[in-house]
C-alpha cells in the first residue's frame, strides 16, 4: 500500500549509517563472490573434462579386448588379445548406423631422425581414425585406406613429437625411423592438449594399423576397436548389436562372461564428469557457508538497528505507521543490503574467476543461471535473516518504544 | 447515555471520556492507573493536564492519544467510539486526528528538519508527490518560525528549534488535536515561553491542545486546568488569570532593549 515511501525511508536509514551498511553488505559480497567464483571454477573444470571427452569424438563406442588369466596372472583389459581384425570388419559390415571403424594397436617405442631421438607412443589405426576422433591435420595429409591395405611405411605425427625431433623444421616428407624401419611423415596433427588422464595427446605417432602390426609391434590381435555411429539415437542399439555380434563370433555360450568390454563415450563422460560435479558441489557448499555467515551478519546488524532505533519506531507508530509499515521498512533495509551486496558480490566473483583463469590458468565458466541463482539467493538471505528483526520491530508497543532510553 | 451523546454532538465536543478505567497487570498484581475518569473537551480548548507523577495523567494522555486503549469505559473522539479499535485502526486515527509533541522532541537523528516534519505524511492515506511533501513541510516549518532551516539536522538546532520541528511535524496533517507531553520539560524558561507563544497562537487559530505539565506557570498559559490524583480527576477549572506568552516575550524584549540603552 505504501511501498514507495517506505522504500525511501529504508534507503534514508541505510544512508544514515553508511559505514555499517557497507560492512554488513561486505559479508554478502564475500559470500556471493565466493559462490560465483567457486562454482565458476567447478563448472570450468567440468567443461574442460567434457571438452576432453568430446575430443574422443562424437557417438563413439570403444571395444576393448578382454582380460585373460594365465598361470594365475590376469592381464587386464586389452591383454587377452581376443579382438581380431576380422571382428572389426564384421562390425563394419553388419552393425547398422556405423560410419567409421578404426582397429587400434598401441605401443611405446624409441623413434629417431637424424641425430635426434624421442620415446613416444605408436598408434596403429585405420584411415577412419582422424574422423572418429575429430582430429584434423594441421599440415600435410593423412594416410589413405590404400596405405592401410598395403601396410605402407607412412605415418602422421603429433605436435609434441614433431617439435622434439625436428624442432622448427617442417617434418612433412621427412623420414622417421621407428625400430629401424624408415617411415615417411605425411602430416602433422593439430594440437589436442592433455587427455582427461593428463597424458599429452600430441606426443604420438599414428600409422596404419597394418604397418604397426607387421613392422613395429608384431602380433595379430587388436587392443581395441573404435566405432563411430552416425546418429546419437542409434548408439545404444549399436552397442547391444556389437556385443551380441562379438559374443557370437567368439563363441561365448550364454551365461559365460564376455571376453571384451564395450564402453560408450557417454559412459566414459559420465564417469569423468562425476568427479568435477562433486567438486563443484563441494566448492559451492563451502562458499555457501560464507554466504550464510553474511546472512547472520545482516540479522545481527538489523537486531542492533532495531534496538538502537526503538524510539524512532515509537515515533513512527505514534504518527500513524502500522506494524506492517515498520515490518516492510526493516525488511526492505535487509533485502536492499543483501541484494546490493549480491550485485557487488557477483561482479567481484566474476572478476576473481577472470583473475584466476588469467594468472593461475584455471578454466572457469560463469553461467547466467549461476549469476541469477546467486542474486536470488542473496535477496532470499535478506528476507530470511531480516524477517525476525523486522517482526520484532513491528511488534513493539508504541508507548514502550517512545519511553525507551 | 444516548441523551448525553446528543448533547455532545450539539455542543461539538471533540473528546468525550466516559468512566474510563485503565488497569495494568504486572505479574499477578493489578495496578489501577486510571480509575473512572469522565471528561469532555470541546473544539478549540487549551487544556493543561496536571498532577504528580503516578497520578495517572500520562496514562490518560496515552488513552487520549490513541496509543493505549482503556480497560473499560468509552472514549469518543470526534463523535466516534475509538475504545474498541485495533492497532492499525488506532494508528490511522493518530495519523489523521492527533499531533504529538514530546518532552524529548523525539526527532529522527541525522535527518533534516524537513524530513522530520514530513514523517506523518508518509503514513497518510492521501498520496502526495515528493514535491507536494516538500512544499507542505516547508510551509508548516515556516509557520513555526523555522523558515531557512529546513535542511538542518536536529544536532544543528537548539532545543527550542527542535521542539518547533516537532510541532511542525505534529501540525503537518492538520490534526483535530495537538497532544503535548511536558513540551517545555527540557527547555529553559525563555524558550518555554516561546513554545507557549506558538501554542497560544495555534489555539487562537482554533486548534485544540491538550498538554501534560507539572509546572504551575506553564499550566497558566492554558485556558483550562485539569488536575489529577490517584487516577481520578481532583479538580477541573478554567484559568482565571491567563498568561499571555506573546506579550511576555515583547515585554522582555523591550526590557532587554532598555537595559542595553542603560549600559550605553
């Protein structure tokens, strides 16, 4: 009914006690700022992990060779050598929706060129690999399906390997000796940075899996098969079909365990982001505690203010203020303090996370929703912690209040 | 009763107290503060309510000011029974019909004279723009002799000036009745006379004033003295030799000028 003048009254009262108002708001500023910055850091970390998972490629299904037990020693995933090249071909042939398959073998070895050498990872892949992992070349050309069929001595190298062996020289067309086999470098991959596990993904040599199996690693089985599905909605069905296809091909009877493992990118992403989600919640909760402390600060100051201004309340009531007018006045004071603190806190939080990402190189991500939630929460803190003192003020008896010393 | 009410309407009584009692409960004790007061105050009267402390005059004042409700009996203000109204209704009555002046001024600290005077308008049912608020506050401040001091804070004003701000605040809503509780209690004698001069001028203009005081010479500025003891009215009489504050001020001014001339 009389909101506008009451706003004015509350505003004047806050201005009368500038220092106190600023200090009270500071509690909320720190609380909201901390929430914004902490959630920003958590979300940034989560977004980074998600980006790294996405760098595995879109709609990818990974099939790992199973574990085997030999003389009581279990080899772990990929150790059993149960996946054959023919399995990959069968998937390419029989599973609907498949748009790319890459047979993968992996090894680590010493590579050399001229007087330089470097210990790096060798990935044997099909020509689909670069599409599946959405990993374009920075320079040169990838190897071709023909290179794969002929097991040609060609390879593509990552940025780290290129720098370590060739420095600033252009590596394309150069010869790289891998286990004394000369490979011609056809291209350099775009840098991808660290994997979710912290491995430098650019420290790599990618070659046709046929060349890797025949000339570098030896062996006849695949460590894993990367499969890409065209449509996200088909991923689950394809996963089921791959499982039944492989069980059938490997002659696994019903009731026996698979000798392979099928993981979708989705499952991997969920596992990886679970950690950062927990971190976000934890950081947010810790920052939330400081917001709570800020709220208690508001309540404390409002209680002091009500006591201190008992006579003022008495005068206001004597000249016609209703209990509700007094309640509204003190509520508005509390909410104004907390929302101004909230706005400044949001600005400080954004600034703090900018500083962190610039100087500490932490990825931060501030969403509109976290800003909106922080603001509404700070206003709610004002209402929640302002209500008790405001109600106390509104319930005062005018005669007692006027007589208060 | 009906007969009496008709009379009151005819003769224009502003205040009618009919057998008003007020009992305070402190623990299990019942403390009677007002014990059967019947009083009638007509429009345009200037009443001094007197009595020793504990005589019940403050309680009666609170009832008259609609700050408190009688335990029993009736209070008719402006011909409407206000003894049964709730908190908010009483607040509205206070806002519209009563202006308060307190012993300790009760101004809002660190707030300008203008903003202090505006206070009742903020809680008034009529909606005024900020400019209208300002104009009315300035006009009423000017009428109590505070023109040019609208922006002064209470700490920058003398006691007499602060009490004038309080009077301006009491007058801004054009109330039926001015209630003053020991208005000169915190003022020196000269400033007291100045405040009484304002009261007498306001009364000349038709404003009803009820003033609590325990000082005989202050009560002499009123037209009627009501004396209380033990919660009851002991005496109710017209002031025979009324003191004229304006004339006293003029005389003392002249005497001052004379004294000045003598020293020269």
